[in-house]
C-alpha cells in the first residue's frame, strides 16, 4: 500500500524541484500574486494553498495530483524539530527569549492589555546594506487584539 505524502514530503519535493529548475521563491510568489513570505510558508506546509493558486504552482513545479491535494489541506502549524536543528530559526527563538519580555511590556504600554495577532498578520524580510556587513530586517505586522474578559451569563 502506498504511504500518503505528508506536508513535509511535499515541501522537500518543492525545495528540490525549485532549485533544479532555477525558479526563485519570488517568481513563485509573483506567479500566484501573493506575498513572498506567505508563499514560502505555504509551500513549506504552513498554510493551505487555494485551488487556483496550487494549480499554477503544480504546473511550474510539475507536481502530481497527490502533492496538489496535500498543499490544499489545512496544516498542523509549527515544527518544533526545526528549532533544535536550524541555526536561523534557533536565532529567532533566542532573540525572543532575550527581547520577548521587553517587547511584551512595550506593547502593553502602548496598546493596553492584549496581544499581537499571528492570524491577522503580515511579515516581511528585507536586506539593508551596511558598511559593517549587510543587515537582515524582519518586520512583524500583526493586528492588536485586546483581552476582553467576559462573564458567563447567569441563568434566570
């Protein structure tokens, strides 16, 4: 019996085929009229890809019908394994360990009691040239969601 493909299987297939064909992530994003960060996250298994967009990706990367179905499935988001093994992802965790509490305090001071949404969210990655070495600029742009404490309705 054939073992079904996983999101991770399809992500690796996409990474390999993209490199083999010389197609950039930016080109894939432009082909489906999406933000590059969203596109990469989706193709690595973190978002479901709508049918019209997955058709374009499938054609560009010669994906089979099973891979198309997998890309359209709702994911289990996150991947704890990458935190331990990938230096770039680990550094983001390290930065949040060091600065997370300060960021939280500043958000509360500016907005009040609440959180930054990671659902109503945008992220961008840019290069900024610097004489001391190029800089990576990552911007998280999430909607502020205030905590709304509600009491359960009293039965009459």
